[in-house]
């Protein structure tokens, strides 16, 4: 499997977290910690994590860091 694959299921999880974060006015870091606690995030690909970084306005290095963190 290509590590840059972006899973539609994982993107739904992230989009719901982003919507919750914005609705309640949480900081962007809330998404990071919420994903770390979510057991499904260990299945995220590098592509998923890079996409999350992009959606949050972070540099790609954030995606690499997060991906290594959840592996």
C-alpha cells in the first residue's frame, strides 16, 4: 500500500473533529490530542497525516511527526 494513500474513512473522522473544534472554539491542538487518544488513529497512513496537517494549516513536518507518534 502506498503510504501517501488518504483513506476516506479517516478523513471523515478528521472532518468531524475539525467541525467540533470550530463549533466549540477549541484550539487546533485539541484535534491532535483527540486523535492521539482515538485508537483508530494508529491505522492512519502518512498520507492521512499529511492531509490533516494541510487542513489545519500546518507544515508537512507536523504530519510526519503525528504519523510517527501514532505508529
